[in-house]
């Protein structure tokens, strides 16, 4: 995985999210997803939050990666996890994802090779895409892995191609 590919994936996820919400009817958004207890609207917001997790984790990975004391932090997070269910409107979700991914793309473009290799222990009990140890670059990639995983669970009609 390299920074350019991660940037391309984030741009693809952002465009796909816009297409999904533009094509979805209110009924589509209320429909249950496949393999979760959430509606499409709830799962879409959860997908937005995945990129928020990336934005929150990056400073921690940089700091704890330099200090080398992340195992205890990851264990504390694993011990304290709780379900997190938020819903929001499509307009707010879209604006939040736009801001988050655009911010992440700017930060990724400014990262040094040294920073991209900093790593820390992760709370693997929180998400199947968290590895025991992840680098800054791995954390950038996590958002799109999380997005793609949940995209497969949506029960929305496929967006129409834009002319």
C-alpha cells in the first residue's frame, strides 16, 4: 500500500458515497441492511464515522509511535468499548464525509516517509480491520477498508451512472 493508492481509494469512496445518497430514496434509507441491525441511513453514518476514527487516530499513532508505549493504551480501549449508534441526515453526513476525507487527503499529501512508518498497538477488539500493530499509513488505509466492508452490507439500489 502506498500513499497515492490510499488517496485514490479515498477519492473513490467519497464519490461513491455521494452517488449512494443522491440515488437513495427516503424509503431506501429506512430499509434494513444485510447482516446488521441498522438501517441503510444508520450504516451510512457509521461509514462516515470510520473516517472520523482515522482522523482521531493519526495523532495518537504519531505520538505513541515515537514514544513506543502503545500496548497499554490499546488494552485500555479494548476493555472500554461500547456500542456506538448514531444517525444523521444525508445532508449532514455528506458534508461531514466531504470535510473529513478532504482533510485526510491534504494531511496524507503532507506526510513524510518517516511519519508514515510510525506505528502503535491497536485495540483489535474494536474493528476487524485493526491489526495488532498499525503504521500511520495503515491507519489512513483503515477508513476505506471500513467503508468498503460496510458498503457491501447496504441494501440500497445501485446508483445510476452520471452522464
